[in-house]
């Protein structure tokens, strides 16, 4: 959601700068016309996206988990990933909302999948390298691709494990973009 996050920030910023006083629902309507990820970026909170990205279901109460974002530094067109997905069919929806508590939440995540990951890895094999690098790090509890790629994430048992993973990956893959954060 890099460009989508930028678009959401621009909507919020212009609303303030021009003193439009637009309600969040009105901004969300504009966001939906700009791109599938823009509404969730405008909301700036964890949510399940449905439809073309305009239907958001909040996901409150996520457990705090250290997160490392990693991007291989190569572009991947979202439209190409979705075309490749269309060829293989769409998955059934997952149960909602996710369970509370760290262990139950991680088990719920592990039981699911990002169904865009397979076509994205076919189109950009370096995503597989990112996922393998994350999964190989001590303390990584889950490694997945984010959205339609090419950014991937690792969830870690501790912030120290996440930071050690960032340092190790940064040393071996200097061209990759890394960002540490926490969900929940």
C-alpha cells in the first residue's frame, strides 16, 4: 500500500489544508475511487478488506507483536498479480473476527494464507527469497507476503528478535528495504 498510503495521506492533508471539513465517510468514498488499498490506508487501523477494498471490517484488540517489513527493492504490478490469481480461482473467505490472544491469533494466521502470494512469487521470485530470509530468522513466528507484494513481513516473538533479524538481513541484503514496527 505504498502509493495507497500516500493517496490516503494526501486526502487527509488536503481536507485539512483546504479546510473542507469532509466527514470520514465522505473521504472514504473518495478513497475507494482512487484504489483498492486507499480506504484501509485512510482508516489507518487493522481491518479485513472485502469487495474491491471498500468494505472494511475493523479488527480491534490484536495482540502486540513485533513486526519486520522487508521489500526486495524490485517492482511488482498489482494488476499482474490479480490477473494471475484470476487464472487459479479465488479462495473461500476465512472466519471472522480473528481470535484474541497471541497464541490463538498466530494459529489463526498460520491456518490461513495470502492467496496472492503464489502468483506474486511466480512473477517475482525474489519474494520467495525474502520470505525464506524472514522465516530463517530466530524468533520469527510467521513470514508472509503483504497484500499483492512485493513487501513481506515477519512477526516475531520479541522486539529483540525482530531487531536482530533486521540487522542480519540488512547485512546480507543491503539493497532490501527494511522497517521495524509492532502490530496491535
